[in-house]
C-alpha cells in the first residue's frame, strides 16, 4: 500500500480494487512466477510497446522492482485475478506519469484464453476511475499497434479518442517496423461518459 502526502495528510493511492469478476491486486514479489509466464508469452509480447520478453525469474524480479520503487514513483501495476477461481490472468496499470500535465499512460495485458470476455474493459474502467478520482489526473494516454484489433476495440469501448499515429515505430526485439496508434481521454470526457451511462 502506498501513501502520499496531500493537503497535510497521507492519502492511500495504490490499494487493491475489485470489480464484479476481478480483483486487482498490487504487484509483489510473490507474483514472480506469474510475471515470468505472462511476459515470456508470445501472444502477449507481440503487442507490447515497451518491454522485452522475460527469460528468467531474476528478470521477473527486476520488472516487479520497477513497480515497487520507493515513493515518489511514476508507475504502478496491478495483477488481474479472477475472483471465482483465484486465477491470475493478466495485469494493468500505468507509467510515464507527467506531474506537470497531470497525465499518465495506461496499459493492460491478458492471457489469450481470456480474450473476448470483456475482462480488460471491466478492469480498465476501474483503473480510469482511480486515475481521475484518486490520482487527480486530467488526461490519460493509451496506445496500440496497428493490427491489434482487440486492444483497439477495448480503447474505443472505454471512450478513448484517436490522437495520432506514428508510422515508423522500431521494435528491435521483433526486428520489425510497426505503425503505432495513440489515443487520449480527458477527465471531462470520462465524466460525460459516466453521466450518459446512468
């Protein structure tokens, strides 16, 4: 649990969150075997923007330590756990927190066998709410590679708006040049969507 001083008092920001079907657990070293399995999986790695495939538990520990750095830090990650089976199925979180602009990049990954069940939007909706209400952010970025239809649909469903495209994104680990799309959501748009859903 992370506490941050705001207005003369400590506020708990990074705590466990629950949806109807999911528990979002703060990442910890007890997740090292799952993290190794998740980020050595080709179906997941082919769409990641900023991470190398993992090859050992030591590398998994390094990734976890990135999200457990002492405050102040600009990133956090939750493990997605199915409540009915206590199964770890993916992760979500944010990084690249720009304090001056009050924006972060959010991201997510999910094991392929759970695709198409609406689990990522379910988790991401709560993550977005947490960013705007508790972290007091004003904007969120979310990216996907061209061809990643599932992620494109998730971002559209969440209400993100197209912002720009990068035509020549180097992916040296895959020895590829890809097209990357970046979408954006303001707090005002999120509030409008929330009102429309009532």
